[in-house]
C-alpha cells in the first residue's frame, strides 16, 4: 500500500471533507506518480527538492524512500498543509504556506522542483513560472505532471447526463483561469520562458471492462471513485455558480457508474504528460 495514511485520512472524520476527497485522490494516483518517479532517470539522493502545489504532500511521502536531503512542500491552501503536516511528517520534510507566484525562498535553492496537477488550475502563468525558475539552481530540473483532457477516450459514448457533468466541470476550471487541456501547451511555454532540454513523455491509463473479461471489482471501484472524488471537491461551487443542478449532478454521476458496469465492452483511456526541463 502506497502512503497508507492517505487512505486512513480519506476515511477519517477528523478531517474536513475537502481534505478527505483530496486524500483519496492522492492515494489512488500515488502508484502512477511512483512509476513516473522511478522512470525519471534523475538521481534524487542528497538533492534539495520542492513540490509546488503539494496538496497533502503525496510527492514528499513517495520521496521518503529516495534519500532526498530536503523536501519542501508549498501550497496556498492552509487546510491541505495542516493535514499534510500530520499525515506525512519527517525530519527532512517541511511545508510552507505560500502562493507559487510569490515563494518566500531565496534564489537558486532547489536541485529539482516538482509541479503536479497545478498548471491545469492556473494555465500558462508567467509570474508562476518565473518564480519557479528563480528558486531552481542553474542546471536544476523542473518536473511537471499534468493532464490532457483532449486525449480522453470513452467507448462507447458517455451517457448525455455524464457528458454534461464532465463538460460543466471543464468549463468551471476554465472560468477560474485553468485549462484541463494544458499539457500540450506546456513545452512551447517552457521554451519561451528560457528552459532548455525539454523532454515530454505521455502516460496513458486504460480501464477496460467487458462481460467475458470483467474488470476486477477493485479496478471498477477505483475508476469510479477517482472521478467521484474529483467532482465532490467542486460540487458546491458548481451549484453556487448555477452551472448544474444537484439533480443533474447526481444523475450524471449515477449514469457514469452504470456506464462503467455496462455488459458491452467499455474502454476508458486517459493520458497525462510528464515534462522535464532544465534551467
Ligand atoms: C490538484 S491539487 C494537486 C496536489 C498534488 N500536487 C498532487 O499531485 O496530488 C492542486 C494543488 O495546487 C494548489 N495550488 C493551486 N494554485 C496554487 C498556487 N498559485 N500556489 C500554490 N499552490 C497552488 C492547490 O491548493 C492544490 O493543493
């Protein structure tokens, strides 16, 4: 089990709901992140590392076994950091409550900076990227992991109610300055901001279910819970902005569950990108 405390936190009533949803998301995506770390081809032993937009600190948790000398998790959200400190504390790990656009750290401190699932919320922000560049040592590494919704495949077609729900979620992120199809724009953006040696690697996750070869119950549960947790995090904001009604929201989610359980073949493929570059 990867970072089991994230799972305990998702179930614990001691934490506010947003923290619990985020904990479950972190827990479910941890195996992907660990795989990406193992394929990084960059030894992290003895390195000073930052994780900007760390959330509950899933990256610091996975880096524990990599002998990094120091890991600093930075995030805007106080609730997330408070939880991160109790879920994942270690001698070499610290957390800083700050905006990535104004990092209270000296120039050229980090050997490597990670930014996972953050650009989808802020899009191509020059202030953000120049702050990140400032705190990376010359020759240091920037590692970005982000999604690309334009590469999602659903077969057969999603039910209309689920399509509407996912479409509203996409639009909501855009209204807030984000972009769920940000990955394809990042390499050019990084080049324009003076980064070099840019490498781009896709990671595709596929869920397949059919009657003869049923997906195991655990894979099915995970495929649903990942989406449900993500949507629960923004549910109230979607209602408040009148983007969707509670009835439509729940219909979209219920029909997605039924879609995953269809007797016909069901195939879902989602791709995210790991982008590395040097300062
Ligand atoms: C989807 S979560 C990803 C968390 C974590 N990186 C992970 O991989 O699970 C995005 C995180 O970015 C943080 N965030 C968004 N904008 C930020 C900013 N300008 N500065 C610092 N953190 C930010 C949010 O508070 C949230 O914790």
